[in-house]
């Protein structure tokens, strides 16, 4: 059994998609459609930078999705019959749903632009922050977050793998996490270079905006069941997926549990589409599983022979 998985924010880099666009008409079509949908030369920004502009949430989210879908369309397969599940890390859930036909490409790009803008606007710059805790499990991370909150928001945002958990909330609370984490049992705590505190209750205004946007979006049942971030289990009901995408904005990304659920349900190969970020996490969660990362034309051509 096989799952196709899609990376989230942080996997963007200047130069992404250039080789694909040079080699593949299908990739060029993806980038062109996304540019038209957004009224922006996003492909040029992806190719040439500047890096700080590409890293802006409202640009990074549609860029990462466009790159993943360009890789998939260059591969040239229909996921129905080739995949048993799809899943994505945070914004990668939208890429997964686009790949499975729930959203059209242009609509996915527009939703991610709204999502990025809404997440950035939800909390003034400097008020929120995020930090990665290394060498802790989820129970220890929850304990550290609770101890450092001191009346402010400090919550687990991403449960990535057995030794990496990300916390999110008010900047002063996250500073306390970074200061105290080692004394509380973490190997390290690293403040992340992000512009907003994603996946915590401070994002409620963004969740409200996404509820409005998704309420007006055209959605079809995915051709392959989605393993959702907020439930860590599979489903294909459109109304449930819409609700999960809204809850995802403030909710925990249950990636460790999602991968474990897929492995428990027979998945032996995880194919990361458009990045090399999720594969190492998968190996820590399901060490017996095979991981494949598709980024370059060489990656795509080799996998096309296998599949």
C-alpha cells in the first residue's frame, strides 16, 4: 500500500520549480494557471526570489502547493489506483486535496492566498512566535508548554515525530520555553523563523476567515481518502473535510499519529511530492516503511519506471 504525502511551509526555496518548468510542459501549465489565478508572477518569484518575499506566508503557501502539483502532473499519473491515502503537513493538506481532485488548481491557489493572508493578519508581527522542541515526546512537550504559559497562549502546534514537537503562542511564552526547555528535559529548543504563531488558538480570526472562504468553495469528494491533520484518520466526506480544514488553522498538526495510522493500516511506501522534509520524519515514526522523495526530474523519471 502507498500514501502520497505533501510538504508544508518551510520547504520553499528560491529556484524551486525551475528544472521542472524547463523540462515539462505539464509543470509550466501548472505554474501558469497559478499565476493567472493569483494575478501574480509567483513562478518568477519562486525561480528568482528574493528569498524574504518568497518566505512570506501568503506567497510560500501557494508556491509550495504549485510545486507539489507540478511534480505530480509531470509524473503524469492518476492517484486513483496508485495511492491508498493522501496526506499533507499543514498547508500540504490543500496540496493533497488538489491532487485528489477535491479542489481545482486555481481554487486551491486562491484558498491558500486567503489562508496565508488571514494567518499573517490574525496576530500582529512580534506578538506571537513558535519554537521546536527536540528530544521530547508529546507528553513532555505538553508539560513544558503548560508550565511556560503563565496565563498566555502556549500550545503544541505540530507533533512531527517521536523526538520533535513544535509549540506556538505568545512570544513571551515561547521565550520562556526556549529558556527553560533544557532544564525541563528537552535536548534543545529552537525558536523558528516564522512570522506568526501558527496552529494555536491565537489563529482563531484566520479560522473564521477560512470558514467563510471554504463555505463558498467548490469541493468534490477526494478520489483517494485524506488522512487529516486534526483527526489522524482517513475520510472522504466533503463536509467533514471542510470542517477539518477550518479546525486545522488553530488545531494541532498530528503528523506523527497520521503516519502511524497509515502504517498501521498497511501503508509500506510513503511518497513525498515536491519536498525532502517529510521523509525523514516518516522514517522515525515508521522505520520499516520505504520513503521516496520526488523533487528533480531524475526523481520523477526513476519513480515513473517503478510505479
